[in-house]
């Protein structure tokens, strides 16, 4: 699990939306990118300005096979004459 703190309210809103919808989210921290599901978003009530602790469960990156487009079925118009 990956845990970090933030004070950015827009970022927290994005994390809560991803958690509610069950979507994976990517976070850039310390030069590395972490992708996973948001497990929890906790607000620290004792801090000013507001601070949130976010926990993300990393997931394996999806491997997209490089698929070439199939050849066109129709031939050029000059072949029909």
C-alpha cells in the first residue's frame, strides 16, 4: 500500500470520486508514478490548513499488446478495370 498526505482539495475530490466509482487512479510522487485503487481518504481535523491522508493499493500496469491493423479488403480502383 502507498500512503501520502496532501492539502490540495481538488486532488482529494478526484481521489474520492475514483474511490466511489471503483476506478484506478495514477499519482505522481517523488518522480515515480503509482497506479492503483483508492482504499481510504482520511481528513486530519487537527491541522490548519486541512490535510488528508490517502491510501492507494497499487495494481499491476496493464500490458497492451501491439496489434497491427488488418490489411484493407478492397483493392485499389485501378484493379477493377
